[in-house]
C-alpha cells in the first residue's frame, strides 16, 4: 500500500457498485460501468486506491447479482501472473497485482437497485465493532487530487458526527446538484450543514456548495437508513438519512474540496476523464496531444 496513513477514524470504505448504469447502455448490458477503463485502469481501482491511501484497510463493494466481476477484479490471478512472470513482463505484472494488493476486499449484495441509501445499508453486516465510522466513495465520481478523505477524518476528529465533501460551484451552474445549507466555521473550507436541497434553481440554492461522492459517516447512519422512507424515484436516498441525522442534532460538516472532479457515470464525463488521464500518460500523452490538436484544427474545414 502506498503512503497509507495510520488513520484511526475509519478502517472500512464502502463502494456502492450495484446500480444499473443505464446512462452507459448498451455497454453496461455486459460490462459493469465500474470496470470501464480510464486509460487502462478501471474507475473502481482508482477509487480503491484513494480509500487505501486515506488509511482504509477494508473495502466493502456493494454489488448486484450478475455484477460479480467488479469484485473478481480485486482477486489475484495466479495463472496470468505466472504467464507474465515467465515472459519477463514485470510492468504488466505490477499492474495486475496492484488492485488486489491495495486492501482487503469484501462483497455485500444488493438484490435490487433500490437506491444509494439502500446500497450502503447492505454493507452493515460486514462491519465490526471497530467501525464507529465508515467512508463511502462513489466509484463513478473521481475527486482529484486525492486527499479529501484525510481532511474529512480530521474534521470528524474535531467536531464528531459525519462529514461530507463539497465543491464550490458557480451559482448559475448549481442546478444539477444537491446543495448544502450551511453556516461558517473558523476554517473557510469547513462548514456546518443544516440541510440540503436537491437540484435547486440558482435563485433557490441555499449556497454554492454542491455534494460530491465522498462521505465519512458515523455508524448512526445505518439506524437512520432503517427509519427513512423511499424518496425521489422511489429509492432510499442516502441524503435523506443524513437529513434525518441533522434534524436529530447529529453534527454534519462539509469539507470544501478545491480541486478537480470527473463524473465517470455518463459517456461525456467518462471521456473527459480518459482524455485528462491520457494526456498525463508518458506514452499516450504526447501523441494524443498532437492528434487532438490536429483534429480540432481540421474541424469544420
Ligand atoms: P448512480 O445513479 O450514478 O448510478 O449511482 P446508476 O444508478 O448505476 O446510474 P444510472 O443512473 O442508471 O446511469 C451512484 C453510485 O451508486 C451505486 C451505483 O452503482 C453508482 O456507483 N448505486 C446506485 C447502487 O449501488 N445501488 C443503487 O440502487 C443505486
């Protein structure tokens, strides 16, 4: 594990990966969207690496019947490894071993896609007494550079309760997001949350702080998830359980992440991520840059 901190705040990261991936049809008829490669690495490995880097020792992947390949991706592949070793392909061998070596991966099954809150609830059976808080990372949301979970852990250590990640979005672009109603703390990038509004019109948005797919949740979330009713789309929403905790006086804060983000959940966002990562790649970057420049220059000619 590379550079892992000895993080006492959470040991377990939950990655919900049981959704239907409808925005990625037809590919998701056969391939889980979490395994689509950003250059050569599935999004779920990038997110698992982030969790491991923040000190998680265990990854609970919530998946659905038929999407077992997401979990199998993290299992060792001895025959393949032996083959690569024999051929002296050490670079590839290292890549193949990287995912399984990050942290211990376990599976929880969500039989039906009944919402993100319902998916997270399925991981409760995998927890131990030690897990007083858990991290939840959405595998289709890349938050860059990594490091926000460590800051969220520090906020929980100071205030207790639960901590979410937010981006500061220009007001006129806020409508597609869940937006936090907040008050300031003595740290400009840490706010106390009083509520949340889903997809508001810019004039109705209580702030410019939009939710991102990183959560550090007190274990009380599982009790709250049992008490909420299905919300938008008939699904059990994780944010409804967070809202219930807020109503009951549980401290909830956001850490405002001043970095980049990629939404891997739709083809447009995924392509941007792939191009972004590929441009930084030592082999693929330079020729891609040249080709893109030519392609754009020739456009409309
Ligand atoms: P999304 O809404 O982005 O994923 O959920 P989706 O439902 O697969 O996508 P579309 O809308 O059909 O295209 C965010 C994350 O939560 C998981 C998804 O797998 C994704 O990683 N999720 C969502 C579940 O695990 N279970 C659910 O019931 C819903």
